[in-house]
C-alpha cells in the first residue's frame, strides 16, 4: 500500500495511518518497568515481529500478569489490530480467522519473533527511529485483500498461454517449477498449477508389430 493512498483514505475519513514501531517498543518497555525486568526487555522489533531479550519471553510466559500488561500495551498503540503470541501460531492451529491463519503460515520456529503485531487495514508499519524522516512510502506483507491479491506471471518452456483466475498462494510456485523439471518433492504445502502447464504430448502412434508370418524373409537360396 502506498503512502498517497493512505493519505487519501484519511481525507475520506477512513481509519488509516502509520504504526510507529519505536513508539511501540517504548510503550512495552514502560509497561514492564514495575515488574523489574532487565532493560531493555525488547531486543528489537522487525516488521511485525517483536523479539524480547534472551530469557525475557520465557519469564513472561510464566508471569501471566506481566504478559497481559505487555499485550495490553501493544494493543493500545495506535494502528494495532491484534497481537499474537508465538505459541498461538506454532503448528498452524486450525482457525476461522484468515488473519490468524496467514500469521501462522508466516511463523518459522527459531527465526520468527516472540510476539506478532497485526496492523489495522491501511496502517503502515514504520521502523524509522524517532526524530528521523521516514525514507519509504509503501509497505507490504499484511493479510488483507488489497495486499494479497497480486498477479503471478509464468513464462517459458512448458507454460500454457492463457489467463487463470483461481486463487493461489506463493506455496504453489515451487511444486509447479518442480513439475516442470520432472522433480517430485518429498513434501509440499502448495499444489502444482496444472492448468497453467502444457499437457504432455501424446506419444506418436508406432507401427503395429507385424505377425511373424508377415515378416519379410531373406532371399530364397534354394534351387
């Protein structure tokens, strides 16, 4: 979503803005002060991922009062729609919420954060340090219709020309390329986009084998 579009939304009275991540981090630090956690409690915020300092989140999981204060502080930040804990996303739990499901598919153990921020629609995540001017005007990666519906273009050997309108996900790309290369994946999350691939040409009909009696014989050498 572009910054001009966000400004247009605000002019029409729509709820849109910039979610300032440094402000969010400061808000969380202040929230845990009464609980005497080591400072800084938050190591960093990268995109929608909140990473606590080593050992802090383990303590928060055992300290329900402190964890609830952190969650409430994050939800009070302008532009935050929801906050998910890592354990709510691990193993991709069944859910009726498209946003929850999308966040779960993005979770990667050992690499993702401890908490995850879901911004409101038309709110941009901004990690620019306080006092500095924002150097970019667009964003992506939120589970909303305007950010998820993008075209996928395939071209080259084995691709069937045409337009296809069924919903797909990025997880479908690797299986499709594997099929083009004749590779069978051991496991996969997506499926082969078979409708976009050319069908294997039928093998040419071979001449039927003649019965042995009809096979041509060598020259007759008998007198």
